[in-house]
C-alpha cells in the first residue's frame, strides 16, 4: 500500500552552491510537507552503505567519495502520490535529460552531482528514511 511518504536528500553540490533554501521552497510549493529534516555529513563508509545497491556499478567509488565530500540535507516528505510526484519534481537522473523547471534541470551540475535524491519506491523510502532518522521523533 502506498504510504504517501518519500525520502529525499539535497546533495553536496547543491548545499555547497547555497541552494538549500531555493530547493526546499520548490518542494513546499509543490505541496510536500517536510516531516523530518537535518543538515549532516556522511562518512565514505556510511555513503557506501546508503548506496549498497549500486556496489557493482562502475561509478560506485566516485559516488561514495562525492556523497561524503560535503554536507547534505536528508528529509522525509509527505504528500499524496509522493514517490511519483517527487520524481517528477526533481527530473531525470542526468540533468541533460531533466525536463525544464525541474530541480535537477535548475540546480544539478552533472549526472553524479545531480543536486538531489528521490526514493524510487515506498519500500526504499522507508529504508532510506530510517537510515537517517531511525529513533528520532516523528511528527
Ligand atoms: P540517485 O538516483 O539519487 O542515486 C544514485 C546516484 O548515482 C544518482 O543519483 C547519481 O548521483 C549517481 N549516478 C547514477 N548514474 C550515474 C552515472 N552513470 N555516472 C555517475 N553517477 C551516476
């Protein structure tokens, strides 16, 4: 059953560029409610754990180095049809393919430094949200 929740994280390139405010504004204006949020940083080991599913991919080591290179902003978001609507809001993984006006179209630098993550299923949203927010107060 759909949970109406998704997980996102603003990635180091977008935090570094000073785009936390612009991106969270777009998220809220698109109708999502922020249920949990923090500014944090991953060690390369924790980044490796988060992206375990991509372990066999050629870009895995670079991705872990990049994702642990600076601060990130993980969030749990709520909205009806959250997974699908959020993926539409952020656009394609490769910013060159991201539709005009999407977050990645506006803020991503490359396929790796692509500004923001969005969960691809209810199951992964639960796993990814717990990765950052297990044990913290839920609103
Ligand atoms: P995301 O979909 O949030 O999670 C997996 C990440 O891997 C993806 O964003 C990109 O940051 C990165 N990624 C995906 N495909 C490639 C690729 N071909 N080259 C480099 N990085 C990639």
